[in-house]
C-alpha cells in the first residue's frame, strides 16, 4: 500500500515578536489533516471519531498560523489525549464485539500510544507551548496516522466481514 501524506498547508508557525536582532529560525510548516481516501476505514464510528481528532489538530495549527498557537497548544493537547483514550475504548469495544483476532496487539499499541501522548501533554504543561513541543505533538499525530492507515482499516474490514 502506498503511503500518502495529508495535504500540506504552507503557513509557518507564528511566534511572538523577537528582539531587533533575531537569530535565524526555521518556520514550521503546518499540515491540514483530513479523512483522505488512504485514511478512510469504512466504519462510520471509527471514521467520525478520526474526523474529530483531525479537527482538533487543524484548529491548533490554524491558531499557530495566526499567532495564537501558544494559547491553544496545552488545551488542544489535553483534548487529544482525552479523546484518543475515548476513541481507543470505542475501537476496542468493536474489536471485542466482533472477536477481532489481533485484539491483543492492537490493544498494546493503544496502551503505549496513550502513554506517549500523555507524556507529550505533560512536557507541554511543564515547559510551555514551544515550537519544539508542537513538533513533538505533530510527530505523535503522524504515528496515529500510520496506525489508522494500517491497523484501523484492518479492524473496520473485519467488522464489515463479520457483521
């Protein structure tokens, strides 16, 4: 299966004004996340919850692009951690209901991912909303996208086959 990245939105992260002699910095490209064909699982519940996650991430990226990212990052990261936990619970309930044969591996990924995401939220809480923390959060989102492309599509196919 060919990996396809979400569409890229070319607006850099807008940092607050700097001193008269700023050091050079590299702008962060912000991406727009959407339910592209490579991310559609075909299960209404799973896909609708993925859209909710993408909307939250896109709202944060929009805030960053307009210079309001520092105000939104912690709240968005907290929402993502909470919503991912809810979403994973919903997915696991489907897997149990339809006797998904790879439940244990899927569950193990969920446990580890929630831990990593929670750690990212804790770092944001401790050190604040920095460009480095935005990059870390974006990396977590990319891990989730790869999981959706591979594993969530398999779960949805299994549920369809056994419905």
